[in-house]
C-alpha cells in the first residue's frame, strides 16, 4: 500500500488539490482496502458496489460523505491505476441538501460572551466577524490583518482561492487586545499553537471547534449543535438581512457558484416574512359562512 499511497499523493499534489482533500482521499482508499483486507489494486467495481452499500447500511454514512468516498476511489482507479471506472457501475448517490442552522444575532452575542477563555472568545469573534472557515481562521497569519485597508486576507481557501473579507472595527480592537496579552509576539501565525500560544505551528482546526462547543454549553445553546461553520452561516444570513446583495456575500464566502449562496435566501427571516403567500390573495368564505347562506 505504501507505494500506491505515494503515487496517489503525487497525483493529487500535481493537480494542486488542497491538503484536506488529499488527506480525505487517501484515508478513503485506505479504509476501502482495510475493509476487504486486500490491496486496493486487487479490488474492482464489484467490491466498490459492496463497499458503497456497507457505508449506508452498516456505518450509516450520509449521502454526501459516500459521494466523497466514491470520488476518492474513482480518482484512485482512473488517475493512479489508469483503469476505467464506469459511472454506471459506481453511481453517485443523490445528495441530500439540508438547510443549515442559523442563530439570531442575540444568540451569537450570547455565544461569544460565554466563551470559556479569552483565546476562545477571539476565535469566535473572528469566525463570525469574517465568515471564514475554521481552517482558514486557524491558518491566518499576522500579516493577513490589514488595518490600513480594513480587510482580512484569506489565503488558500477552499479550492485554493484567495479572497479578502471586511475587518470590522470591533474585531480589530479585540485582536489588538489579544495581541497585547500574548507573552511572546508571534512572527508568523496569528493564532500559534501549544498551551501558551508560542508554537511554531498554528492551532489545529480542533481548537475553534472546542471553542464553539464549550461556549454553547455555557450559553445554554448546546441543544442547537453549534460548530464553527454555524457562525459562517450566521455571518452570511445576517449580512443578507442587513441588506447585502447575494453577489457580495458570494465573494466574501469564497463560493465558486452563486447557487451555493442562494441557500441563505431560505434562511433569512427578513426575506421570508416580506414574501406574501398566494393564499392571502384569494377571496374565500370564512369557515361556516357557506352553511349560513344555504
């Protein structure tokens, strides 16, 4: 598996796949191989069919996760082994599109105020204030905070796309307070790792996750199942409700397709409440009125 693993990594890297995608694809092929206790180059379409059924029936994976696993296997067979992988034999399951959960502005404020540590508080503020993904926040560098132009530079986002987002005055003040409180001023990473935040590497993506979990429990919002991406959804929805247009929100979120951004129309209470139901335009009798006239 070692040689095949290296070949797959090289094929992914030379196509400039993101590191998170590389890890996910390699893990998917390794899991497939372990399930059958055989090298993946000794397995074929029938094994993929059995594996796909097992992901649904035994592991209870979501359709979107199964799509990702199949994508990894197709890449391995087509790009690494140079074999045909028929779409008819390995069909993608239908994706399930669910509306994400969104907090009200008051609930977001409660969440931030309930942060267990000052470091968790600044992470929550950065997540909500920029709409960035947790990996993007974890990998922010000191130079990415541009107070002259009042923007935050986000490098290597999803799809390896860079973008700028707004830097609010409140977030800038909070970041400056965080900076003054650091024992050792970092030279590269804005949020360095280790206990004292003095490491040579940035925090892992698990840290923003834990910040959300702990704050949600302390704020009495644990039942809402809040995670870092929830704050990204809140950022977009609250911007839309404040009057921002979808195209601007698309750019701020780094969405490739505007269709991805339109989901926030379904989440915006402002847009839903101003849209009248066609029932209101009907002229119909009140209940019991027909019986009175007959």
